[in-house]
């Protein structure tokens, strides 16, 4: 993400949705049955990416779909798959 006036946009929407739902990191920890608040802080800051299982638990705990929590990554991957589909001439049922 580009920096604008010293501001680095977050790499995901975890913190934004957590705050919108009025959840503390501690609340999410309890809901996900995790022990370390640093895990969630690392995910929010983009230092680490959760496993699939933890991403799904996070989605359930926050009440937001995984692809929305990681919208930038999801859109990038969807574009890559779409371009590959066209390049390989593979049709899809939702065209």
C-alpha cells in the first residue's frame, strides 16, 4: 500500500471491523480460543497472515466474511485467477 503523508493504510480490515463491532482484542481471543493477543495484533498490522482455520474463526468472531476482512488480497487473487481463466480459455458457470 502506498504511503500518503506518512500514513500507511492497513493491509486488511480486521481492526476496522473489530472496532465497528465494539470488540476488544481480548474478546476476539476468547471467542477464538487463543491465548496470545499479539497474534491478532500481528494480523491487524499485516505482519502475519492467519492460517485458514484462524481466518475462518476470526470471520465468525467478528461477524464479517473472510474475503471482506482481507479485501485487497482477495481482489488481487480474484484478478489473477480471472486473467488465468481467460489465458487458459477456461469458462466458468458464473460468467
